[in-house]
């Protein structure tokens, strides 16, 4: 069999670009300063997200904005983020394809509707863990009310269709997906120490949950909730496997989903970059 040589083809097949958002495509002013991302004072910033008061919160540098614009034109851009369905609305960027949200618990189709098959799967995984998640929620909610506590606790919840209603059909249930903890003084070491203690707080913790810490964010997640699981489902069941895929992420938690792709990389800052610098 004769294998042909490569010939340029004017019919471009757009690759899939599966992208983490925060600290990959944009970041807060504090991190821009810490990472020295702006080359000079005259370089302009572009607002990418707002806070709950609709005030600018995160920004893209000129190079990041140019990169994002190239992605929009040249690829099918798929969002893969820890942001939940409320938080993603505060991202002021135009997305038109699939969105993997809440660490992989939610998958939105290009039309903005939820992917029912995935949501039913997540319901089946989360429902048996609600008692344990509620126990942890009560523990941290009580602790965070202590005057001396520096921990800021937030349970992340969403509504899922599952179980049986009175009409023998599915009904909506609000389920806790994962628990997030921040430190009021941004004490990263305090969060690391808390993460090490967590397995002793609830029986069989490691059997059901894992912990991810990045900067001032500690997340307690069920094993079923992971960006990698949702991306693998999309790659196997919804995306065209003849189209190439690549992606970027800044966190160690991004690496498992990135490794499913044909090519992957990271920005020259952040947790993943720092970890590889140690080699």
C-alpha cells in the first residue's frame, strides 16, 4: 500500500478547543500583578467577568484577548470550568458550543439546554451521597459562624431531574454537588492543613470524596464529579472523533481532562505551571 504525502487542503476542519476559564483565559487584577502579566503600563485590559454587583472583576490582557479571539474564529470553543450555572452568567464572553460546568456536574448543549443523559447520570451518583454532604455542610457552616473562624464556606447546589414523581415520571430535586471553602485572609497554608485533616472528619471520607486546593479555593468533591468524566462523555458520545482536539488549563485538577485530548498545554503561570517547574 502506498501512503500519500501530505497535500494542503483549503477545506479547514475546525478543531475542538476545550478550555478552562479562570486563570487560564482571564484572571483578577491581583493575579495580573502577582504574575506580572502586563508588559507595560500602556497595555490595555479587557473586562472578562463581573462580580455579583455587576462590577468588573476579572480581565484579559491584550495577548489573552487576541488568543481568545483566535479561538473563537478558528476553533469550536468548549468551556470546561468549575464555575456553576450562576457563576458562568457573570462571564461576559461569547460562548456558543458545549459548556462543562460545576467541575463536570453540569453539561450544557450548544442551545443552552442541559444534556439530560448526563444530568440523570449525575443525579444517580449524587443522590446517595446527600446525607454525607449535608453532614459536612452542617459541620463547616457551624464552624464558619465562629467569631474566630477565617473560613468562608459555600455549598454548591443545583437542580436535577431524577427519581419518580407522583405521575411515575422524573421530578426535580435540589442536590448538593460539592462544598467550597475559602480563607478570609487568603491563607493558602491554612487551607492545605485543613485538606489534610478532612479524612478524619467523616467516616469513609476518602471512599466517597476527594479534595482539591488551588490558591484560595478548597473544594470537597464526590469522586463522580470531575471535569475529566464529563469531557470523556462528550468525546465518546457527542463530539466528532475525526476532528482534532486540544485544550488549556492552569490547575492540577485540569490535567486529567486535558490528557484525554490530542494536544494540551497551560499558561505560563498558575498551579500546573508551578508544579512542572519543580522538575
